[in-house]
């Protein structure tokens, strides 16, 4: 298995200057390749309905730039320093390791392929941007020359051998697994310094996900909750709290952003406030990530082997409402976007997509699997009886007079998600606006569901 550990790098002053120079060269090389590709698109293609009827001569067409053709430019670029036209800056490509510059070519090719053809799922990305200093912040070192050296002073530091840079000091706050082999190093520049990502390959990590058979005892259903202070509701009857990091830091972030926007562009005071704003964003992201890792570990420690969660359309849930216009006057009418903005902020603050990805990585290392299920009607139907109770989000609890049982909406939804994953959820059809339940097998698991809801 291949996984990544992140550490705080402690480069010397000379190493910082060298790394900043390498980052500037990689940024220039990235923008140069991207501009070359856009230039080819502009001059070597045209729409079918835009071709002229009579053509006297055809222009000389150049080959389409790709990863291999652009990589061939590197030997010539290293022969003499390249001068940036608009600033007159001189950049020496020979200072940067060859593998790092080739990784920049791969990065451009991947970004352009996602824009043109899409990723493995068929979803396309937006048009690649030209990167400025704030957007281009990482470099990759791969191949020969990489090596790890442990420090003899209490094991507090690691030393990574980087080509053309020497030994880079790294704070070792986390023990490296025995038998792990270093495959790739990524250096990232952030507001509070340099960080290093170590990509490790470990063949001792057990991954037996193909042999796991989901049953009622070894599986867990999870419902994403955005109500008050709850984050997740599980099929075991537990509710995990939320941190709401973005909401807690919203006022402080808005204050710094307002002051920054009032300053003149390019001024020193604006740059200082932008750095302070970046630190606030960085703290929010780190607090959220720390919370998600701790929550994922808490779920994996339950001993379950299969985790079911909702297949959420997060992009659709945070989409802006469609505008409404008066047909006579043309004025824009209220469309409910102001009320939905708070919900969009809560979805973005929760970051469920990132959390389920983290849970999948941690579960895989523990020999478990994480599966997506269709959440249709799971929050409306009782888990132990074929009855639609929770008709809208305002109904949070249901008192069953026959069983003398108080049913929580979110825990009930988590149990239903588990039933969907185990193929025990009934088939529901909507006919003439009414819900009709077909092929119910609710009675098979009704006893276990009632015991969970009672907290036994």
C-alpha cells in the first residue's frame, strides 16, 4: 500500500533561498507550457461551421503539444539562463533537478487532459489557470537521489537527501513505519513555512477488502447530519459532534478581509493583511482536517469492517438558486438564495466529501471498506416498520405509542442506510404523488433495530 505522511521542514537560510528560486523556475515553466498549449488551440483549430469556402493556401500546422514534446525543450532551456520578458528576470533552469522539471510537465499534461477529456469518472475540470506566486506552491522530487537519514538526538528529527540541495532537516513528530520505502517527496510552501510530504510504500499493511462479506454485525451505517451541533449519526445509536470551525472564525476572518480589501493593491500593508488572512484560512483547514481524522479513527476503532454512507451530491446541494425575473418589468424577484446561503456555508464547513475520503484511507489501512449507497427515502421511513413518519426536516423525533419508544430521526436514517447497504431496504415507488412500498423485508431486522433504538 502507498500512503503519505506530512512533516514540518526546517531548511536553513541558504536552502530557503534555493527552494524559493526553484519554485519560481517551476512556476515560469508551468505557465510557459500552458501558454504553448493555449497558443496551439488558438491557431491550429477552428469550428466546422467557420471554415472558409475557398482556400488558396493552408498555413503550416505544428504538432499538438504533449508531455513528451514539451519535455524535449528542457535540454535547450538549461544551456543558458532564460530571461522573463515582462520583468527582465533571469532564470537558470540548470539549478533545478531534472526530475522536478519533468514533474511540472506531467502536472501541466494532467491539468489539460482533465480540461479536455475529463478524469476517470468522465467529469471535466475548468480551464487551467496561469499560476502566480500565491497559487504555485509545491514541487515534487522523485527517483534517484532520495534517501532518509534518522537523527541520533532522541529521534526528534529526520534528514532527507534532496538532489542539488543536500540534507533537509525535518521535524519528526510521527514515527515512520518499519519496512516503508520512500518513493516520492513533495515540498509545499505555506504561510508559516515549508512542509514535506513523504510518499511511502509499505507492503506489510494488510488489505483484505475483497474477502469481507457485509452482514448486520460487522457493518455500520452513517447519516450526515447538519442540525445544531451534530455531525454524524451512526446505526449503533451514537451521534458524533461537529466543530463548525468556519462559523466560529467567520467574524475574525471577515474583519481581516475587510481591512485588506480597503488597502491599495500591491502595497505592503495589503500584503501583510493577506498573509494574516491566509493564516486564518490555514488554521480553519487544519482544525477541520484534525477533527475529521480523529472522527474517522473513532469510527474505525469500533471494529466494524464495512462502513456505509450516503452518496451525496455535494455540488448540487451547494448550488445557487435559479434567478427569477418579472416578465413585465424585468426586475429580479426573491428566489430564496439568502436563506440558502447559510445552509451552503454549513455544507462547506462540514466538508463531508473530504471526510469520507479520509475515512476510506484509514479504513483501508485497517482492512475495512467504505461504500456509498443511495439515500433515497432513508430519512423518511421508519427502520422497523413500513411507515413514513419524518415527512419534513422539522420533525426530529417520533414517539411510538405501541412500543413506548422515542425514535430519533438521524439515528433512524443511519439504520436505514445500513439496511440499504445490506440490501434489506424495501423498494419504494411514487405513484400519483403517493409513496407505495413494494417487496418489504423489514420484519427480518425489526428486532435488531428496536434494540438499537432502545440503546440496549
